[in-house]
């Protein structure tokens, strides 16, 4: 890189300061459970949804790859990622390589100091002596500076978050995105499955009270809606006693024929069967496991179907002037909530995408290096094994089990939610959206964020039907949506 190119890059990534003022304190005084630091961090979220459609492209190649190689590797639509650590939000632009490794073009980090915020660019890359996606950096940083200097458009409302009405079922309509090659696993041929098993010591009422989903009696059975919003059209399970110590389980799939809706139902049904197996005893657990494997899971990666493409519409959360994004949910209850357990249970309502990665030129080499991957809910950990109070929709090696996988901080944060207890002056429990991302006008895996937040509200009401729930919504600046 020559002298003039270095000077141009240094000027482009030089720190920029924004005047913040006292609006973060005002938000805290009005809402009570959003600290001034967390309020400032929302400026990053506001920037992500305020920006017009992101049309730039990013290379999945890492640093140091030759220009000759780059010519044979197609660029992808750029992906914008928001992350928050305390009061230090950041925005990064780039894309993901086939194996899930992040290839960043640049990252903007905000540091608060007194009544101002300094925006630095600690990471960036160049190509042909030019800063990659410099125009996008200028645009995003200007929007972030503006967001830091004004109060975001937030409203606090009673009740659980309402996002389902904002989901729009659309085809992908674009190529070379981070959503390419997302697949759903085996689609059961029969969306109705039935099994009779023995469990003499099963206390049904007590067992069902521990489930994450609503249930109602019907014909002597207990009906468990396999959707956190209680919609029977999204699938159900009926369980009832048919004899001395014998029980019958009947699964009904969703009315929707969209693969991702079936995948979400299947994920919940698998978790339900696993829980029944634990309650039923070891011998019946083997029978249930065999039943689940043969009727629902199917062979690995041989009969997958696209989760979302031009011919397969799927529900999406679209960035537009009508978007009302829940950024925090407060639960007020005297009950002691087992947060980690609830976080794992809520993740059972989130669909998993399957993927395949390989490398090599020869067919035999590519077959040998084949790796099955997944994108789904995961528990953030600090190596070696410290659990952190964050659920992140991320990428990991496919375990073929409906379990909550652990990932570290280097994993893809398509979205992230923190769960925590709060003290005075607003004791209770709080969910906070601490990570979000978008490609073009689409919030990445927004339908799964919807399902996760909805499941949390259902779970808390299962523990305490009288729990008071309130949701903080964020809208685009200047929006009149309320």
C-alpha cells in the first residue's frame, strides 16, 4: 500500500465523536429497568433498523488471499451485525465463509465517555490498496453518530411481545446471501404419529405442569399445543391413559406446509418425546427413542429440503417503517425463576437450519472432508466451560439431537438474547436483545427470535400465571408506529 493510499485509509477509519447529552439518563428515569449504558447501546440497534437496504457485497475469503483466487470466488451480499457488551455497542460488516467463519470488512466500536461517544474502527481490511466497502462504512458511521445523539423511538407496553403479526411469508428473491444453503431436516411423511407405552408411575398433571406449552383437557386426554402462542394450527400432542399404567401419545403436525414451520414443530415434538422418555423410565425410553428416530428424524442429510429460497417461501421479519422490534422484556413475579432452565426450554421452540461444508478439489477428498453443520439456538460459554447468560442463534457442528449446544464468543451472532435477574428499583427478571443482524432488508432468522421471545413469556406464565409482563419496543427514527 502506497503513502497516499495509507493516508486515505487512515482518514477513513479515524475516530469520530458524537455528542450524546442526557437522553440515556432520561430513558432510565422513565422506564426504570434500562440503565443509561444499556440505553446508549440501543443506538446500535436503532442504526441497524434505520439504515436503508444494504446492497454492498463482501468476500468470503480471508485476509492475504490473492486477487487471482478472489476472481473465482463469488462475493456475497454484505451482512451487518450488531453486538452489545454493556454500554459498548459495535456494528460490523462482512459475511460468513462456507464453514461459518466470519470474514469482516470492518467493525465500528462505540466507547462512551461523559456526555459523548467515540466511534473507532479497530478492525478493517483492504483490497487492492483500498478500504473494503468504504462507502458503507461512511454511511453506517454517520447513521450511528446520529443515533447516539438522540433518544431512540422506544415505547413501553404491558403484555408479552407481539411479533407474529409482523412476520411476512416471502420467497428469498436474492442470491449469494448468508441464508443460501440453509436446509430443513427430514420432513415426516405422516404428520400424524401415535405410540402406546407403559409408565405406571407417571403423574400426568404434575408432568404437564412442567411443560413449556399450554395444555387443555379434551376427551379425557391432555392436549399440549406445540407452539408457544397456543395456536393448535401449529401442531399439538395429545397424551392420555388408555389402561392400567399404559399411555397413548398422539402427535399432530402443523397445518402449514412450509418446511421451516414443520421443522419448528418437529423440534418441539422431539423435545417433548425426550422429556416423556425420561419420565417414563429406561425401558420405555428406548422404545420412545426408536419411535422418534424412525418416524421423525430420518437419515442424516440425504433427504433435506431448502428452508428458504426462491421456490420456498418462509416467514421473515422485514425492516420497514412498520417494524416494532422488542428490545427488552421485563417479568415481575415473586416466583424464583430457574433462568438457565427456562432459557433452554424456550430454545426448544426455535427451529434449526442444517448445512453442509466441505473442502478439496477431488470428489473423494470432498466426501472425506464433509462436515454436517447447523444454525440454531446455542448457549454462550466462556472457555473452558463457564456458562454465560446469553442465548445466541449461531452456527455449530450438527449434533443431530434437540439439545442446546454450547458456543464461544467467536461464533456467529445472528441474534442474541441475555437473561438476568434485576434488582432495585425494578426487581424482577429481564430479557434483553444484545445481538441482531440483517442482510438486505431482512432481520436474520427473525422468525426464530419471535418464537424464542414468545416461548419465554409462555414459560413464565406456566410458572406464575399472574406474572406481570411488559415489553420495550424500538421503532425506526421518525416512525409514528406505536
